[in-house]
């Protein structure tokens, strides 16, 4: 059986960096993608009942920026997982990546046919009080960055993501709303909280 025919390869820059959120059998290649930055500009309504009176939540998106780069992972996955993945990323479109835009941290074979999820036009607006960042989502994302790159990776995430101070953060650690929430150490929690303060994040009280 031709492995390449039954494989998909996509770049993860947010929760997909955290291997705990991926399907069993996937493999990740850490590296960086040139020409893009992250931003808190992906708003979607709840798929089901509302939480805490909010219309929905704000997830990470990306936009092109010449000369910039973001750390992330190239995920090597099975093609039969694609329907599950598309459903998970339902408010994103698949976008083909330019060949050579991803550089692995260490020597590794990267397939030529790769893609990345980018926010659909109808969901592409800045988060706000009705569409906040869930802290449980941010914790999940940064647990992945911390695992792969340590403290430097967590800081890099903050430095290469736009919207801090503009989009509020809802602290739901005590009652996690994000469906793929993970448990992180108190040390990482403290580092995240300190960086949120340093980067001027606004906290939302409900």
C-alpha cells in the first residue's frame, strides 16, 4: 500500500500543536512557517447550547505577513481522519501551503502536498465580549508549545500572535468549556498568567 496516497499533511499553529488533541497514530514535525502571523480573529457561535450568555468563542486564525514566521508542527495523519478533522475545524477552510514555506527544526522529510486551516470569511472578525478567548483553550495550545519548545516557545507564541489587549480572555479554568481542555501544571499556569499581564490582555468577568 502506498503510504503517501493514504496520508495527509497539515500545519498546526494552535491547538493542533498539542498532540493530546490529535488522533492516535499521528506524527508531528516541529518547525516554523514563514510569511504568517497568528491572530485572535476567528469567531464562531456555539454548536449547541450557549455558555455563560456568550454568543460563542474566539479561536486562533492566521494572516499573511511578509518576513514573519510562526512556530508550529507539520502533522502527518491518515487520510481517513480527514472528515473528523474537517468537522473539528468546521469554521476553517483548508488552504494549500506554498512549497518550502515550512522549515523543520531538525532534519525530517516533509511531504510536498501540505495544507493549513485558515478562518472562513464569515467567521473572520476580532473577538469581543460576546466572543472571548477561553483560557482553557489557551492553556491547551500553550501546553503543546511548552512541551516542544519550553519557555521560549510559549513566549514566541505571545510575540507572534496579534490581538492581546483587544480580545478579552474568559477564565474558565475552574469549569472548563473548551471540549479538548487539558490539565496543566501550576507552574505553566503561572507563566501564562504572567505573560497575559505582560502583553496587556483584558480579562472578562461573567
